[in-house]
């Protein structure tokens, strides 16, 4: 049974890189009928927050990544102590009483000699006995792992291939701190063994940790999981991904009006591919996902590509669903979607023109409240001829029996013909008068949804203003 896990630290928001790792772990487990585990590595008590924990849960829920758990490391301190004591009994770990000051002095001396800073094993039992070291009264020791001194650590990475590291490069790492809290490398091994994790899929910034973890597995007589270290995500400029590249928290994408299926699709394509497929469903991802097609090269994050992909999903999305998502944005913008055309119909008209739900709501504002044209727009698009023609349109609109696209279009065309104007010479001023904008869907469809009384009222207000100030510019 395949079991994968995602183990974030609740010390900040869940970012794009973490979300992609979670997605890969989830998809691989689902592909093989296995289980995806969520584990919160909350041992950094100074930086871990409940808000960050909740942000992780919110992001996982929004992305629809179902999981077993969550498990919390701070709930398992007794278990880590138990395993550490087992290693001590087996002669594979020991108590170390070296102080922080002693260790820093050791590192400085090593640097001065041009050596790699590392713990020198002074509290290994045989070394301590030889040097006559005795435990200081009342001191709380850490527990250190007795790393093998000879040979190599070799493991096969399912993305990077075989990796070997000499044990001589590894020192005796701390397993348990003096307060009983495990270090990362120890906690993760104990957790993965206890949770029967078969595949560890994680960022390649953890490659250097893996040899240490492999040695702990072997000391415990446990079977190794299979490792797959995924290359990092870079910005378009090739630098490490950061906020300046447009990479924000997963929940920020939700709040900015991205659809979860679009973000899932985009994340899946960051470093993995299935032929030339650009768009695919969550079900197709599960059917196709494998580790063989994860690229060994870093992926590059492209906000424009994500926006384009989101636009494609918006076009295909259900209008009622998009209306529900857009409504809070409109309310925040001072609109009451109950006072105006059905929002789902407005969405249907606009969704092919925007990249996000937030942009969709912004584009819908003039359907629910009048946007007064700027003086620049009036100057550019109003003229004596267009003002006269729109007055004719307003009268025709007021007398229309059936308010529909055909009748609206016919009334505009008739006014243009009567005044000897081409359609743009009347349609653009009309658009500015009613919507306050120059770019909208087809004018007849837009006016139909805004409604007869509101359209006539808005035109009348602009005509009154023009009469009071004189017709606008040269048209």
C-alpha cells in the first residue's frame, strides 16, 4: 500500500512550492490507490502559530487535497524519547553535555584551520572516558546519534538517480534537544516509520538531509522508503522564487479570484508533464501522474501563464458558481447584486473577458451602480452630433415595448441612420454614458442586462449634464 505524506512547518503561509509538493504526494498516492498523510511539524515553538496551521488546513481544503490526519509532532514527544532511549541502549546514540559556548569555540577553531565546522564526537562514551569527561551535575544533555565512521550512504533517488555520501562527511547529529523536542532529521524518521510512509516526495533542498536519515533508519532496523526529490521552483529570472515574482500564499490566490482547479492544473505542470497536455482535470492528473516524468531541472513560475490558464477555466465554469464567488467582491465594491440583473447572467456575458473572479466582479460593477464617466472620456467621445443622436436613442428606448437585444440594436442603428453617423460614432458615446467605460461586451447585450429604466435614466442624466456644460469635445 502506497503511503505518502506532506509535512509542513506552521511557521508561515503555505507557498507555491509547498503546495506543489503536497499535490505531487497526493496525486501519487491516489494514482496507486494509497493514502496521503498530512503531518504538521510544529516543533519550532517560537515560530509556529495557530494562524499558520489554519492557513495550511484552509489551503488543503481549497485545493481539495483530502488526507489522513492531521498529525502533530508535539503530540508525539513521548514516542521520540522512547526511540532515542532504544538507540542509547543499543549503543547507537549517547548523551552529549557540550555547551553552546563549547561548540561555538570548536567551530571557530575549525574555521581558523580551514576545516569544515562539525561536532568532534567528544562525548561519545569511549572518547569521554578517555578524556576523563564527566556529566556536569544538574546539566540536561542532548541525545546524539552515533553516525557510522566508515563506508558510504547510498540511496536511489527516483528523480535524481543514485546518490552516495561518505560517512566521513557526516558528524553525530543531535536527535533530541535538552528539552526533549526532536530535531528535524530524527522526528521525520520516527514519524515516517510509525506512519508506514512508503514514498518520500519532497523538495530537493532536503537531499543533504537524506543520508543522515538513511543512517537512522538503518540503526533502527527499519526498511527505507523510496525517495523522490523534486527540483525547486524558480522565478522567470532564474532566481529563487519569492514574493517579487508574484508567488504568494495559496489562500491569497483564492482571495484574488483564482479557481482551485486552475491552480492545481498549473502546479502539476511545474516540473511534471504528460506529453504536451496543458489543461487536464484532477481525475486525469490522478490517472496520469508518475515520478518518471518529473523533470530533474528546476521549474520556472510564470504568473502570466497561471492567469491565462485561470481564464480558460473561468470560461468553462458554471455561471451560478462564478456568481457566488463574485458576489463578495461586488459587495465590497459598494454594489448590491440583488438590485440589478441576475448576477449569473452578467457573469455569462463577462467571464470570457477576464482572468480572475476579482476582475470579473470589477467588470460587473456598472451593472449594479452607475459609474460616472471621467471628464477625459466625455471630452473624447461626446460631440454635438453624438449628443443629439443619443438623445434620439434615449427617446426610442423609452418607447420600446420589448426590451431585447434586437430592438435595442435596431433603435441604435435607426438613430445612427437618421443623424448620418456611423455606428461607432453613436455606440461609443452611448457606452460611455451608460457604463462609464469604453470597453464592454456588445452594447446591445450590455444594455439589455442593465435594464430599460436604468439605461434611460443614465442617458438622461448625462444629457442633462451635457446641456448644462455644453456638448463635449470634437467627437
